[in-house]
C-alpha cells in the first residue's frame, strides 16, 4: 500500500502541476490561496472519510437521501402499480423516478429561502477562508445545490457586470458542477459515502483549478455581488402551486433529457465500437480512451490492471456522461477494492463531459454580449481541462485516505 500511496501523492502534485503548466498567467497565481485550499481539502477529505464523526455524518446524509428515495417510490408505485416490483427495478425506476420528488423538494427549499440562506453563509465563509472573490465563492456553492445552467440563468446581472476573464472563470467552474437534487439518483447506483464526500471536495477544487488555470485579480471595488442567484424578491414570486407545477414539469423534462442522453450515447458508443471492430476486433472506443486516460488513472495510486479499468471508465464518462458509467458498474462496484471504488465514484461525480460544454456555451450566449461569449467559446479547451482537473484532484484527495 505504501508504494501506491506515494504514487497517489505524486499524482496529486502532478495534477496541481498541470494547473500551473497550462496557466494563462503563471506569475499571477496566488500560491497562498492555492495552498490554503489544498490544506482545506486535505482536512475535509480526511474528516469525511477517515474520522468517525465525518463518516457518521456522511452516512447520516446518505441514509437521508436513501430515505427520501424510498418515500418517493410511493408515487412510482401508485402510477405503475404491480409493474413496480423488485424484479423490475431498473435504471429508470430506481435512479430516475425519485427525481420527480427530489427536484421539487429542493426547489421548495429555494422558494421559501432556506437554500439561499445556506448558500450565502457557506459562500461567505469560503471566501473569507480562501481569499477567493466573493461571487466566485458564492457560485461554487450555488452550482453544487442548484445546477450549472440554472445558476448561470439567474446570475445574468452579475455576469454582465464582470469582465470576460472572470466570465471565463465562471464558465470553467460550471464544468465541475454537481446538482444536489440529483444526488439521490447517484446514490442508488454508486457508494453514497463517496458521492457525498465528492460534493464539498469538488467545490474547493473548482476554485483551485480556476485560480491556477485562469488567475484573475479582482480589485476590492469590483469584489461585489449584484445578486445572489438563489435569492428571489418576495413581491416577484409566482404563486406557490404554480411554482410547484413548473418544478415538477421541469423534473419530468430532466428525466427525459437524461434518458435521451443515456440511450443516444450508449447506442452511439456501441456503433463506434462496431465500426472499429471491422478494422481490428479488439479495438473499441473504451480501449482508445483508456490509453489516453491511463497515465492519469495510474497516478491515482492503482495497480496497472485496476488503473486500466478505471481509465476506460474515466474516458467513457468524459465522452458520454456520468450516468452511462454508473449504470455500467453499479452491479459490480461493491466488489472492487476500496481504493478503486473510492476514486472511481469520486471521479464520476460531476457533470464534466463534452455534452456539458454545449450547455454552458448556450447559456452564456443568452446572458452576455458577443465579445464575452466569443471569448468563452474560444477557450473551450480550458473549460474541458478545468472539469477534468477538478475530477482528478477530487479523486486524488479522497484516494489518499481510502485503502
């Protein structure tokens, strides 16, 4: 184990080095801020994975999500009747149907002001501790609760008040989003302990990645918040049941979007594999992506054969999405070695994939002027690199404490 632990540590340093290597302005990197955030993530990873109090807290949160999912099944049983039995529990029923209750639940918490209050104070604390600009800190927390495009949509006033460099930072951070309302679906397929551990680790790593790849100095007079995205003026609120109806409809659309993406991506991947097999039967999309991602997978402290397994899943996740990989490994992941189980789960717990690029570019197109949007579109490589780097850093931080 000691050898693999050393490799994991080296991997963490290498991943940070990648942030420095591809930085737009290496001299502008605030190493004190980066150091504070690295230490903070080390403490968080240790607390959530290795300490008895942290493990108990994560287990309680995972059990809470599982309880919500079980309660949501009552609606599914009512709609599907006898068809909804343990033998018929598939991806749609077990992972996606609970979204119809969980999304409205989080929207209600947002509507009554609970989520905005939580986000505001966590964001303030994060900004105070790390020294990162206020809005960037708020955004890192907001997107983990509400989703990347949703937060972008309600942050238009702030985005239009910022320069193109800060807008690029926000776009890069959007690649590492995890929406809290969809965690129940994740937990049904992957180890809940590591899913929930990945969320706060990702928040801080999104700030680490952008502070290295795209360091932007924000003058004190510009370090303000035009509007916290989750806050809604009470006199502008729509009636509650109208709001709830829209939320439920949005949840239904989300399920259809996920199903459409999974079906299309899995089918397209199978088609590509079939075409590649015409040239060489052992050639596949997974093997190609596995070769590309293998060095990074090995640097997470795994034996070669496990690193190869992980690298294929990593590549597949980036090309398709996290649900494709989760659906593939859900029946066997509990038989994996603890370290592999942890780093795989943490790595896939994000929206970092090529499909998300289009969503982010599309969102900015309707929110900022052409100059800002063109600048972001010309830096697509940095958006993807940021998302991958956050996932690698999170897996490396958590992996240090799971063997």
